[in-house]
C-alpha cells in the first residue's frame, strides 16, 4: 500500500510498512536479498549473489541489518522481494463507534478472536506505505483489515472526499479470502462490531466501490491539512475539492500551516489505554491532531497541523510528540513503528534501547562507515 513517491529500496531503507502489514508483514520479512553499495565502494549482496531462499540460517542476518538502516550504512540499489497471491474475493465496510476506546477495543477483539487480519489501521500521510507487496493470503481462508480514524479524522475525510462520514470514531474493515470463507468472516466481524457498539456496516465488494473507500483513506493527510485555516489545498484538475474525483488527485500546498505525523507502536493489549490517553493529551494541549492508525499491529499516528511561524505552538507540538513517544515506551512499545528515527527521535531511541544497545549500533556504524560518510547525524 505505497505512498505516491515510494520506491522499493527507499521503503527497505526506512523499514516501511502500511495498511497490509498486520496480515502480510512489514518490509523486513518481505525482503529476501539486497544489493548494497558500502561506504568504501564495495558491492554487497546481503544473502549472497542471486540467492532468494524463503528461509536461511547461514551466518548473521545482513538483510535485516540494512532494512531500516535509514541510509546510514550504505546505498541500497536492488531488492529481491517476496511475492504473494491475490485473494479470490475482497469485501470492505465502514463501521462507526461511540468512542475512540470502543473502536480500538473492537480491533483487539477481532485479533483475539483469531480472525486472520489483512489490514487493521489508518489513514497515513503519503510518504509511507507497504507499497510493493501483492497481498498475501491463503485462498481457503479469509483476512480482515481494520483501519482506524478518530472522530475528527473521520469528519475531515468525509468532508474532503464528499462521502459524508459521520463524525465518529471509525474503522475501515477489509476481508480477503475465498467466496465461502468471506461469508463466514463477514458474520463473525459483524457480531464483534455490534458487541463493541459499532454500527453502519454495509459491505462493498465491487472494485469501484472499494477503491472509492480507500481513496478517501489515502487522502487523509490532505484532509487533515484542510482542517487548519491558512493551509491551502489545491487539486490537479483545478477544482476546489468538493468532488470525490478532485479529492483523489489532491496535492496540498501549505502556507503557514504544516503537518507533522507521529508514529508510535504499542502491544495490542495496551493499545486502547494508550489511544484514549493520547486523545485526552491532544485535547488538553489544544492541538489539531486527528488520529489515524494501522491499529491491527498497534501502530497509530496523530497528524498534527500547526502554524510553523508560531514558536509557542511549535513547542507544544514538540512536547506532545515527546510525551507520546515516552507513553509508548512506558507501555512496552516503540517510539516509531514505520517512519524511522531520523533526527527527531534520537533521544527516544536511546531511552528505548538503553546505552548498551546504542553503543552496539554505533560499533556497527563505525565498522562499516568509519569516516561517517553515510547520512551523518541520522539515527545515532
């Protein structure tokens, strides 16, 4: 489920993922081999030249070392990827819930009920996604994929796309499987949604209907930017965004307002509490930050839209993002589920790994890049 400008090696370098990750995995388990140009110019094939075994236990896992290295260890120039078959049948629906907690609790119950999940999650910004994968599924089983939007995000997406979603916490649910298994999984999903106070299920199985729903979700970044006065949103076809077609091709050109996306990931058992606490923190901080998430694997984002020329508001955004990162760490999670550390989360990385872990990363960096040529200052 790629972002618009995603590349295969770019997604491998950042350890990217997206809406399908809960069922099909992130980039890491889907990369079988990488061709890397090392800082001294040598060419490395991380699993050996031309090799693509489904599993291996030969030496250190060099492929995993470079996946998520964020350009600090070498240039990734070629990726060998795992492929998966397309499902026989697919169905999508939207369910509304009385609260953020109820929507996230529904996701937890879906996983506890062992519903094979394809997507459970979010409306992310355009630059991240598990783009290169063909969905993986056993044709005799079904899989679901819930994408979470809080009430603010659901209202913004509904208005931006012209679909008129209710302003309520929302899950986008997708099922994959055979025709027979799909019917059984629909019934099971409907029961779990109703048990958690959800409503409004109407299944879309046609390609056009499904694409319309996911187009709304893919434009969540632009819908969030449109919440803030001073953030201009223009469309390639020249309209004002009032039509669904205009929303699909939207590009955002913020003026004073800009967006910043957080990216924490926590254990599923802690997800409802962390999401509710984060929602309360957003409101107490007086920030515009609609929440979206691949909640099936515990990953969610707050898209913080703020005035970049207002130092006080920018400081509130920074303080909130630091509190959120530490809240995730306290819950046994990570400060970044898919976006990476970059420059902004280096302090949180040390808190997450501890000094011994950070020293080990620095030793690896020094061994491969002793002159600190590759993305100096990033991650470490």
